[in-house]
C-alpha cells in the first residue's frame, strides 16, 4: 500500500495460499471491513494507495482518541506491568547496538495497544485499531533504511511511560497526544521517502496499476 495502488487477483490469491476461492473471498471481505481493501465498480479487488491525506487523517484521529482511552485504561494497569514496559523501552534507548524491527513492534504494542486495552469503550478501541494502518509505512521505511537506536519515537514512549508509572495520568495522556502528532509528521516524511525506493518484489496475485 505504501508503494501505490494494486489490483488483487482472487484466483491467484487463493492458489498462492492453497485455499479455495470461497475462503479467499471471505478473507478479502474481512479486509474490506477493516478498510484495507475495496472493490471497484467492476468488482475488482483493489488495495492502496496509502496517501499522505490518509496518514494525516488517521494520526489526527489517534491523537484525539488514544489519550482518552489511556485515561480510561490507566487505573486498571498494574504497577508491575507499567514497570516491565518501561524497562523494555529503557533497554532499547540505552543499548549500543542497532535495533531489530520486532523490538520496535513490541514497544509500539505496549503503548498503543496494551496501555489502552482496558478501556471499557470497546467501540473507541475498535476505531483506534482501524486507524493504525499507517504504522506499516514506518515498518517498510525502517526495514529499507535500517534501524538505529536514535529513533525519536522511543524517547517519546519513554516519557509517556515514566509519567504513567509516576501516577500522572493526565500528563501521560498529553504526552501521548504530542507523541502521536510528532509521529504523524515523521510518517508523512517517511512516506515521501518511500517514493524514491525501488518497488519490492510482489506476489503474482498483485498487479500494480
């Protein structure tokens, strides 16, 4: 999605994964419900592009909703859970060697999923989950250019978790909103950078339009 717009060949998709056309259609329908794929007027399945406008809109939504969800959820978080998350982020900031993507994904999940998950507003959590698609831009970008321990998002995570551990939930929520605003700007820049990178090798069921 970060590299443009593609048509999905349903038959080749089913063949690629060794499933029936019916099962492939079910999966595509679920992805449509999550706003990842869509159908055009001729019934073709399409995916992408992930535009700068979409990235901006999704981060704006997250910056509004995630701090609210954090305020809802924070009182149900155990102190040892917050401490473990803080130790993970501290170890990444302090380490001397380059990071791996799975480590970044873990601390992203800590802050943007686990810390929010105990909100009782499930509808809000569903909207937040569907608005996190632009994260794939960062994953593609970091895979392409390599990871270093100087990622600014790590220190922003650190601030949120330290405030949360200290019991200052309102300040943690404000820091989370600022982090998401900053992350939105960084993701926009990374999306622009991807335009000059070579297109990755595609499976045969995707056709670049």
